[in-house]
């Protein structure tokens, strides 16, 4: 009898134990294009505005649905002077004789103000991916939502972001892979890249927007430096549209008796630990008009971020131009662009 009672009590105890809720599970959010790290260039560029800005940097996506941005910002409201990089190409790729027809001049490379230091801003947000559309909602004081079309590369080693909509930006480009943001390629790899690089660009100058696409970028024509291996140079012999008599070179430019329309190009690494490079170029005749060997006027400074694919290979850059005039804002030159084999 006691045994039966004990058994009954045991059964009742089992029945009366409340069911325990199943452990909560958190499902991973799908990464855009299956890629975690992106380099991004975007800008607010409007023809009638003198408050334009460009941003350049990185987005990092996590499986918990959060995204972190680290970006450099250049804004016409707060123009920044060009900055010295400390890099002077050696005589293996430059010349101290300004009349040379095959090499640029031996000048310290300049870049946009602040680009040699830490990013100007860091922000976090949340993201979702629906079909081929990535939506980002940034957690900042003002409403800022971005939508990008996500396009995988044919080889699956990259994903491309094409701007669909943004609360604040008007133009943008992005490229992602699963390579760490600290992965970069040397200038020797850039020069040796076997593919064809082409540029797509939206630029602002003088209150006007100019859009171009598919411009060839002749990286293989750049000259490697002997000891300054972080730099490549190229002297474009002549230009039909730039460096002309009517474009600021009345004594020496194209269409004058000297007819000098060459362009000095310098491409250099900014950091060993991340993707930063920079492109600097200017018309030879502009320096001559000022009696200078190295041009100190309104040269083109174009910060770049290398595009690196899943296998760690170089695939081009996203970039921004932040060339603020030493005079009025109307003479500023700003742009967002990409130079890549996957467009």
C-alpha cells in the first residue's frame, strides 16, 4: 500500500512540474552578398549647392544584424587644405629636370586634409537584406537610411553595392569581400594587375555636375620607383581637354606657342595597416605659370581605398576627390568614383 502511494506521489510530482521554455535561439542575419567588409565612397553632390560633401571609408557587417562605419569626411562647409604625405618619389620614377618628357617631377605627394590620420567619424546601425537590396538604418541624431543593390561578381569573390536610395547622399559606390580591412596589396601588385581597370565618376566643379563612365585607367603605364616602392608615377604627355590656354595656362598651356598640356600623376600608399592609397595629379603648365617646380595651387587630391577580394587580390579602388580651392568655394573640385574591373 505504501509502495502504491509512493508511486502515485511520484507520478503527480512529474505531472505538476511546469514545462520549461525552450532556449531562445538567435538566427544569424544574412550578410550582404555574403561579405562582411566593404569599402565605400559616397557623396552629397548637387550642382546648385556649395554645401557638398564626400565620405570615404569602410562598412563592417556582423551576423547579429549590426553594421559599423569608419569614414573620412570632406565638406565644403569646412574646407581642409591639402596635406603632405611625407612621400617623395625617387629619381628612378621622377626627374629634377622639369623638361623631361618621360617622368613626372620629383615632388612630395599631397593628399586631402586629414587622410593620413584616423577617420573623422564612426557610427553604428542595423541592416537587413531583402532579395538583392541592402537597407541600413544608422543610429544617429538625424534620420539616415541607405538602400543599396547588392551585385555578386561572376567569380563570387566580390560583391558590389550600387546606391538605390539614401536620405542624405546622392551618389555612392561600394565593394565587399571577406578579406580583413587590414589586407592590402603593394604598388607592385597594383602595377602588375592583369585585368582592365575602368573609372566611373560623378564630379562637381563650378556649380556643375559631370558624370562619366567606362574611362580606361592605365595602371600598367605607371612607372615603379626604385627605392620609394610605395609610389608609382606617370607623366601623361598631353591632354586635349585639360591644361589648355583657356583653362588657366595662358602662357604655356595647350594652344600656346610652348603648347604644354602634360599632366603629372602620382599614386602612393598612405598606410601599411589598411586599404588607404591616394592619387595626386596636376597640369605641368599650371606650375610653370606660377614659376614653380612643384605645383602648390589647386591640384587634384583623390583619396582611395583598395578593393580586395576574398582571395586577397587587388581589384581596384573606390575613391573621393576633395580638392578645396585656396580661393572661393566655386573653384572647389569634388567627386565620388570607382576604378575597378567589376562594374
